[in-house]
């Protein structure tokens, strides 16, 4: 299984150093990917946990103040990068076109994109969820060569489940995973949205889930260890 940890905009330098030490004590046979804030990437140190980023510039390089390029990430040892997280789509107004450019630059540097897709509550209620995620996938991935497509990790994260404590039921998750896997059978698909050490027992019944993207839980080391033990 792949377990991606999204620290979001949390942990100062000192807090991160303590966190990193504790995270390295977690025992797991699974692939754990830590995506810290940009300011903490250079402080990462681990023999067992992989390094990811939370975002990348849609530009290759140049006069783009505040942006960080795929090439810069690569030189810091980044192997994976989240793209299209709903928080960026909503707050930074990131478009499917931006996301497509980001994926192109990441693949050029051989960094594996973790592409986030997911519907809002309104879209689910109006039975548009499948159309929304297929459109997000199609616009991000349609032009990729097969060998590049195979490097993409997909993260299905219903927007209404992120950080809310609400989670779809297993039938709803299975339905969305089956839609994704019919079109992208060779890509790992993660579930994300309010996953914790309690609901993992129920989620484990879904055999099509290849891993999890964890936000809030990534910051709670003790609960994270319990979660990993239950996988
Ligand atoms: C996320 O932001 O990708 C996420 C899954 O957050 P949380 O686990 O806090 O819902």
C-alpha cells in the first residue's frame, strides 16, 4: 500500500525536526511518502520514508516570483508531488490546464505526480460525481504516453470529506474506484478524506483501494502508528 502524508501548511522548522524523528520510529512494510511544506523539504531525513512535495510550479523556470520548479524539487531529492489538491483548486483557483502543465514538468524530472480528483457535495447530490472526476482525469492525463501515464498515482478525495470527519460509505467509494479503474487499470488509486485509525477497519474491506492520502492524521504521530498497524 501507498500511504501519502500531506502536512499542508503546518510545522515550523523546530516542530518538523521533532516530527521527523518520531515519524522515523514508525514501523511499516508499506510505502510511506511524506509531503512536508516547502520550507521543511530540506530538513527531511529518512532511510525508510520517501520524500514528496505538496505542489509544483506550472512553469518550467524563470521570472515567476514565489514559484518552485520541478527541477528545483528534483535536486532536493523529491520523488513524488501532489498536484490538483482541491484546496489549491479552490483557494488558488488552479485550473485543469495548470495541472496538466505541472504534470508535464514533473514527469520531465521523473517525479511521480499524485493527482487529486474529487467532487463537491453539490456535484454528488446532483449525480455529477462520476462526470466531474472523469473530466478531471481526462484533462490531466489524456495526452500522456503510456509509460508516463503509468507513473501517475491517482488520489480520489471527495471535497466534502476532506478535513470534515464525513466519509463516503463503502458502496460509494467502491463505485468511484470502479469508474476510475475501468479507465486507468494500471494506476494505483488512493482514497483520501477524513481517514483515521477508527474508520480504517471499514475502509479495509474495499479491496480496490491501493493506499491512502492522509491530511490531519499525518500530524498525529501516535494515531498514525495505530493506523499503520491496522492496515
Ligand atoms: C487531504 O487534504 O488530502 C486530506 C485527505 O485531508 P484529511 O485527511 O484531513 O481529510
